[in-house]
C-alpha cells in the first residue's frame, strides 16, 4: 500500500483530542472520539494490507502477526516497565492490587474486560488508573485474532461476498451497540461486539475505488474533517457511546480517508509537516499520556492545575517521540531485527512482565501506616438480614426468624450501607438485632420512584415500593435512615474550595415521585420532609444527618501528605460543609420533633480538633474510603451516635 502522509496527519487529529480530553481541557469534552477515529483508520489500513497481500498471493497469517508484534509490543512493553515503579510509589495497596491486575490484562489483551469490571471510563476512579487507555488496544487485538482469517476465508470462497459480509457485520454490531448502550453502558463501551462496527467501516472503505479529483470530493474531505472536529467539541460524557451519535466522527473519518488525497485541500492540510510528525509518534504518545496524567492525580490526590496537565501532555508527546525514535523504528526495521528476534523478544519480555504482574501483589511493596491501609478498604455488611436493592417477603421472613425480640431497621443508600456492619456489631453487643435494607443511589423515602445519575438508572422504584410496603405492614418499629442528603437535595457534586472537586456535573441527580414526575429542586425539601414525616408516623425514626463530604479521595490525599512529610490531619472548610447541610436542616425543621431523633455525623469531625475545619483523618486513620463514604473507622463512631439515640446502654 502506498504511503499517504495525510493519514499520519489524521492520526494527529485523533490523538491530540484524546490527550486534551484526559488532561481535562474544557473545550475538548468529546476528545474521547479520537479512539473511534483510530478504530476506523486501523480497519482501513489493516484491511488494505491484507487484501493487497491476498490479491498478490503472498498473504501469511504468521507475517501478519509478526507485523502486529513489531508495531504494538515494544513500545507497549516499555510503557509498562516505566509505570511499575511509579505505581509502587504512589498507589495505595488496594489501588496497587488493581494495577497489577491491569498489567496482566494488558499483556493478555483483555484490558477491556478488566476495566469493564473495575470502573467506568469517565471521571472519578477511572482518572486514577494508569493503564485505562489500553482497553482500546485490547479491542483491536481481539478483533485481529479472527478478522484476517475470516476475511481471507470469505475472499477465497467468493470475493464478491466480502463487502456484503462486512456490511452485515457493521449493521449487526451497530444495532447491538444502539440496543445495549442504554441498558448496559459500561460493557457496551468496552467490549468488541459493540465496537467492531467502527473497524468494519474502515474495512469496507478499503474496497472503495479511488475518488475522482474535483470539487465534490475536495468538499467531502473537508466535511469529514469538520464532522470529527464537531464531535470533539460537542460530544461529552452524556453522549451514548458507541451508539448512533458516533456515526458522526466515524463516517467523518471515512470521508477524510477516502477524499483527502494528496493535492486536495484537506490532504494538504493534513500533510503539513507538523501534523505528519505528530501522527508518526501518535501511538507512543497515546501510550504514555494516561500514565502521566494518572500518576499526577495520584501524587496530588486531586486534579492538578490545568497548566500542569497541559505540560504533562507535551511531555507525553516528547516521550512518544523518544519511544518512536529509539524503540518503535528499530523494532519495525527488518534489517535490524529478524522475525526470529522479534518473536524471541516478544515472548521473553512479555513473560517477564507477566511474571511481575502475577508475583508483585504477593510482595510487601507498600510502606504505609497500617491504619491508612485498613481504613481505605470498603467493609460492607452481609448475612440473612442484609438486603440490597430488594427485600422479598420470603427473605424477610427468614431474617425475622433469626432476630431477638428487639430489632431495628436501617434504610438508606450507600452511606447507610457503610453504617450497617458497625451498627449491627454494636447493637448485637446489647442483644438487639438489625435488618438492613439499602439501595445505593436511592433516597430512602417511600414515594421516590427513581434517582437517575446521567443515563444509568438506579433500581429505586422497586426499593421504594418495598420500603413503603414494609412500613405499612409493620408499624411501630424503630427505623434508622441515613443517606447522602446534600447530593440529592442540591443536585450538585461537592467542591471543597481547596482543590477537592468531586467528579460529576451539576443537576445529574433527578428525584422522581411515585407518579413519575420529576420533583423540581425548589420542592425537594418539602417532598423529602413529607415522606420522612410519614415514616415518623409509622415508626420511631432515628434520622442520621449528612456525612460531611470531603471532595477529594481521602486515603489518597493522606498518602500524598505523608509523602511530603506532613503528618497532621487532612481537613476541609467547615463553612462549606455547613452550607451543604443547610438544606437538610430545612427538612428537619419541617418534621414533628416528637417522632424524630436527629444525629449529625458532622458533630464528630467539624469544629472539634481544628476550629473552622472538618477533619478527614487523624492519627494515621482516615475517616473515608473515598471522597464521601465513611470508612469503617468513622462508621463505628456514627454507629455509637445512633446507638445512643436509640437509648441502648
């Protein structure tokens, strides 16, 4: 296949938005579509090479995989090797264990499966994962396990069937993506069956005859480039990916590949030396940018300033150049490395790195206070009397058969989930039982149908129905309710004003009542108060106030402070925490105080050890395992407040 400079320029158009998106540059909210552009380019180039060899009668699957190994593995191995010491230095034990798992998944080209189960792609935890970006390599390599063989087989059976087969694969894969994205957005994002259509578009394009020169074609090349750039600035986290909207950048890429030939306006633009040069190093730059960004966030335990992230982006491009110059080029040159040498290198280096990834989790590599390591672990309840999302009648009866005469119901969201275990332990010491019924992401009030962050609905409707049925059927019981009240009542994530900005967007929480109507923000206080008032008429209510949010990931923040030699408590401004609690206090003021006892976890940490501050940690202990959920250490303190409110000796 004849070399086309403009394709390297197009690679630059793909990689720079990805880097800028991961850096957090506001104008590049859709920069993630650069990966989709890469998929189309890859499908086009690989299919063109395979068919050229097949037509010439020289196609060899061994030679195909040898070329892939030369192209992909040396720079990938270098990136993995360089990330390992930084991971050991900067990561908490739980993060580090996940990192070693990701190393193994990268080397086995199953990283997309690993990150599907480990996290989503946008914001939060995902930004702290150094190898997150390797999911796209896994998708490509899984595709190329079977695609060359199937393509050649169909071609040899009947060449006229190749294009219809590719079209069928495109339609089926795209239809599957459109169907699954609303239902299962995370696996749909990461897995090959819902991504293959993007590679198939490029594959189909390779069979198109060269375009005729002229204004229509020249214009279509510019249209394609505009479609890509539009997606880069107009798309965002709410865009269903990889569903129908992704036709905009992928078809735009196809238009550029087909019409932006040498001498056309788009071809001349993409053929500029700077764009071509950046395109040549785009693969290595892509490999290095995410580890740099993730380690910077881990070091700071928050989002570094935008200027720092942009500087790191430039360093990633420089690292990409060095990798391309001294690793990619030598290994891709058959005069410097023979097929036998590339095979030996790939097997040896891959096995060594794989062995490290498998053995390292068993080594005592972290030197952190044991309290910090313990407090950063999520400790949740379990057993016959613990229910998550649903509580069947049969399950409840099995639970009730095990309970003492006095027992308490704990209801709430994931914050209540963290309270369940220590509360159960402390009540059991006094011969009192506990039934825990939680639904993460759901308000624990009976008339709320659903709370939907973004496009991912939570199972709140069934939870609220069963909670109402329970309260109606068994009045007089003692009920403890805990939820992340400020998040629901304000609809906004928390910003502690000191660099701790929670991932998410304003208004991503929507409260829907039993009739299916979205409750306006101005009515939320009354709505929540009405429902809590109903609970208090059916049971003795212990209402637990908001757990003060931190804004930053507290265990990581404490670890960062320790690295800098600072051993004092990490804290946040009490005034901002109080602002977040204000709406909850308005709810409380509307309740009948005779039926409700209110306890405030903020009393345990705010304006005590440090005036005007809410402490997040003390004496090596962290009060959170992330940015808002109480750790087991803090949850035990809250449990003691609840036990005292229940009048338990």
